[in-house]
C-alpha cells in the first residue's frame, strides 16, 4: 500500500500549443496515476502533485482516484511559498526562520497570489515592515514571475529548489508545521 506519492511528471506547454491541448496531454498522464492510486494506495495516502499546472493536475488525479479522500491530495505551491518567504526575509533583513504565516493562493506563476495578510516577521505584522508599495509592486509580481526569472538567468529551471520544496512539503504534511500557510 502506497503511503506517499510524489507525482512529478507533467508535459510542459510547447511552442504554439494551446492550454486546452496541454490539459489533454496532461490528462493522459494523470488519469492513469489517479486510477493506480485508487487501486493500490493506502486509504490514508498523501499525494503531492508537482507537475504544473499542479492544481489542475491534482484535480485530475483526485477525480480519478474516486475512493480516496480528496483531502489526501495537494498541489505543490511550497516552492513559491519558499520564494515568497525568502523575499520577505531579504527585505526585512531577517532570517527565513523568523518569517511565519505566508500564504500562497492559486495555481501557477501569474495565476498565483502570494499573500502577507497574516504573515509575521519575529511576531510583527510583515505588511507593516515591508510597506504596501513594495508588497504590491515588487513582491507579488516577483513571486509570480520568479520561475521564469530563474530560467532566464540560468537557462534552466531550478530543479534542486523544486526537489527541496517537495521534500519540505511532505515533511510538513506528515510531521506538521505551524509557520507555513500554503493551501492547495
């Protein structure tokens, strides 16, 4: 019985490809995975979908794992969460460990919304420390575009960061963590 599953494979959008085509291609990947999980996984399995668009692919997978609780499925926004936390730490001159309750809503890249409404830095409201202008004009767009920025600068995506985020997501999910807010 599978207790944890990380679904990392997804087809990236190709040149000239419409989003609808991409969804069809990814459905061919995630429908069978959902069916396999339904048949072979523990009823308590925790499934993390990493392949983008992660929220959409998580929904496809969960829909086809019809006997598994939907709460057992998550889409990875942890990488974006970690990037958001790092920016707040850098802006405030604080350690990453001093940042708590940062939330990332939404799906992928420009469709996500990093949120500091509940975030704190050493117990103080993060928004009070970073200011509204930086929050709206720098922080939000940079979190939304950070993946593209890394690819532009390196020529590659940051696979190591994504791998670390997946491991941290699962560790937090299994062991608990009271400082993150990364709902899927």
